[in-house]
C-alpha cells in the first residue's frame, strides 16, 4: 500500500511540475477497493478543482479500476 501510494504521489508531483503553468489544480484518484500494488490510479489537472477531480477519475477508471475515489486535490 505504501509503495503504491508513494508511486501515485510521485506521479502527481511529476505531472504538477511538468505542467504547472498549464493547470491551476491537480488531483489524484485511487481505486480504494484494491489497496495493493495492482490498484489503479489516475492523475488529472484542470483550471478548476472539479475539472481536475473529474479528469483524475476518468484516468483511474480508464485503467480498469472500479472503485476510484479522489484522495488528494
């Protein structure tokens, strides 16, 4: 669990630093039904908080995960 969360946070940091000028908000969504190294996650950005959360949810569920929830905005 810790390694998966660390990886997801690292991905969010990379996205945030690579496109900080492009987005005002960033969000992380994790498949909370499968809290192990196989859990899906999604990182999204947007000009508004809701847009970033929606994008993160889209990327998480697009990876085949079914229990995605935004855990960090």
